[in-house]
C-alpha cells in the first residue's frame, strides 16, 4: 500500500512539474503594461520581458526613470509617465496603451507601483498618513486595473498584482499591510469575476527584498519626520531615547532579511505572464516561504508573541 502511495505522489509531482513548465508561444505579438518601472522589480521585469521579445509598455513615475529605462532597452519597449494617484494620468496612460495594442488587446497588466512610507506605530500616524499609502498601493492599483479591463478581456490576458507576504500577516503599523491585505482581497474577487472571460488574475507575495521599500535611509528618514511631529505626550510614552534604541535593531533586521536577488520576484512575475498554467499565488523569498507564511497560519497567541518580543519596548511599557 505504501509503495502505491509513493508512486502516486511521484507521478503527481512529475505531472505538476511538466504542467508548471509549459509556456505560451508567440510572445512577439503580446503586450505587457507594467507600473512602477523606475527601479526595483518593475524595472528589472521590463528589461527581462523586453529581452524575451514582449512588447513592453513601461510606466514610470519620473521622466528620469523613463529615459534611463528607454536608453538600455530595445525599440519594442515604450516608456511613459504615470502617477497612479492621478485619475487624469491614469486615463492618459490608458489611451496610450489602447493606441499601442489596438485590436490585439492587452496580454498582461502588472500592478507593481507601490510605496512603504509613511509607516510607524499607529498612534504616531494621522488619517492623512493612511490616505497617502492607500491612494498609491490600493486605490491607484484598482483604478489602473479598471482602466485596462476591456483590453485584457479582449486578449484573454493576465493581471498580475504585486501584494506582499504582509498581505498575509501584519507585523507593522500604518497602512502598508492594510493596503496589501486589501490587494489580496481585490485580487481574489477579481480572479473569480473574470474567470468566465478567460482572464487569469495572479498575486505575487514577496518577502523582504533589497528595494526602496526596505531602504534603511528612506525608512529611518520617514520615522524621524513622524517623530518630530508627535505630540509631547506620545513622545513621553516611548521615551526620549526611543529612536536611538530602535534604529540599530532596525538596521540589523533589514541587513538580515533584505534579499538582494530581485530576480526571485521577477521570475515569479515572468512565470505568471508566460506559463500556460500560472499559479494563483507566488511567494517569493525564503523568508516568505519558511517564516512569514507559516507564522500567518499559527494561532494568534503565537504570532503575537513572536512579533511582539522582537519590538523595541516603549518607555512606559507595562510588560
């Protein structure tokens, strides 16, 4: 009986490996629209798809980012500026994409644009701080997606939403994790809504990688700005030396966890766009697979203990 079970498991693994490895053909006729191509994952993905022969429509926030990307890629890749919190900019981008893809439709949309600041303990933040993050990471993503749905349905294409492993478990204050939880929910509902139209909706869940999202200088600069704006009673709760105690630990955490190999995420994005049978979710990075996702399935008392004990204690901590 055990032998048959082992054989069945091996056959299933072989079938899964074969199925997972099947790729689409004729990429030269397919268009992919990527947001957030100034740097990081979006920039690398744009270059990678260009080398494969896709027609890449790369949206950058800055003119400098667009020019630098254009200078190091083929004539197939087209760059343009996009501000995902500006409806006029989104509509202008949609018209540009429509003029490029014409009757072929859009094979792939990769919602990659996002920010990680302002982030801090929730009692440091105002509602406007939350709105800044949600407008970029969630509302902008949804609006870009809605602007492209007719073109994606025409091509029976793919929508790839870049969430985060922190869309599974919340380990920090602010709206970064809130936005990523919401992206996961939008991704799931959209996938089911578009199933009968032949559109596949996939989700990328990176762990810690060495990008602007985990840039130590950007993170600490944000925390310093927030600290300076805090009421004195909140500063007293945390202690005058709180930042002095926080930053060394934060630096060490970023150094330990931030994986410099961004291609691990780009491979997931590429697979989502080119596989005949893409996966519903892609967890990129060993920390995501081996720590964060398992922790997200633990009883709350365990995950709270693990995450709380690694935080710097406020001066007025009762524990």
